[in-house]
C-alpha cells in the first residue's frame, strides 16, 4: 500500500506548535484525530519539521502509512471536511515506503515578517516592532550566515540532535513598505533557530550590539552567549524541497 503525503497550510496562532503536547492543542493532534476518525484506528503522521507555538506554515509536508485502503478516498476533501478552518490540506500525493517527509527533504525555506506600523488584522501574523532598525546592519548580519556553521548559540536547549551544524543556502533581509522581511533557506534548522537569529539580528539593528558581536555569538557555539529570540507570530514555513520533486495532485 502506498504512503500518503499531504501538503498542509496552517495558522499556528491557536496551537502549541506542530508536535503533540499533553492537554494542549497542536497541529499534529488535530490531523491525527481526524485520520483516526476516518480510518477508525490510530494513525501517526511524520512531518518535514516541527514548528513552534504560534508559528505558521504555507508549505508543511507530512506523510502517513494508511492502515487500510479506502474506496474512492480523496485525502484533501476528506480531511478538509473535518479539520478546523485554520488547518487546510492544500494537496496530496502517494509515494513508496522509501519516501520520508523529514529525512528525504533537501531544503527548507522560512520567512520572518516584521511590521513597523501598528496592525489589527496582522497582529498574530507579524512581529509589531516599532523601534528604528538599520536595514544595512540586518543585511550584514544575514550575510554572515551563508555556508555551513554550528548554530548551537541560536538553538533552544530542547534541540535534541546529534550535531548543530546546518548549511544555509540563502539569508537576506529586504524592506517592503512598512515591513521588514527575512528569508532564510537551509538544509535543516534547529529548534527555535530562526527566531533566535532574527531576535539577535534585531538587537544589532537597533544598536544594542554590533554586527561584529553578532558574529562572535555565532562563533561562540554557546546558547548562553547572548542570543535573543523574536516572537513566534512573524515566522512562516514557506517551502520544503525534495529530489525528485513531489508530484502533487489537485494543488490549490
């Protein structure tokens, strides 16, 4: 039986992150509850990565092994009819058992959005930061991150991995009207890594530390070296790349 792969979009505002949490709502919990209703048995899903509390996704990929075959089963239609409206299945496809949503991924792309004017409609979808921030300093700090580095200084103590090295392919800030937008692409990301990078770059851009101090924190490979985390609501998982690419059916 083929492995089913789902492409998911969600607003993370109401959830304690992607991963299952005791007595707290999670994206994984909502998905597995719906799959259990459909298959009448527990179903475990595997994501491309776990987003933190309040973090959003436009392109999260998960897979699961169906416990049995269902006649005329359309995963997108079936799950969307039962999921809450802040979680949507955008598309689906089938792959063999060699595919793994996490370990087969070649690249992940995140975006962080800062709004420098007050907003009512996007208060849960951007960091409202009204401090003057120097774009050139942000760009200087971002440029330090490309290539392979040990990101111990910028990950949570909860990051349970064999090593803290990541390869960053792209790291860039840009201004879009009253927004500052940060795009970062890499082969892997550690727990809270992007938020820590953004928060510490903002510390440099507001003059609290220098860009040289930002680089020293990176090179220290020590979480207590001075990294500061940005709030979660400005962070989005934008894309996950696979080789060969996934052949989505009925993508929105």
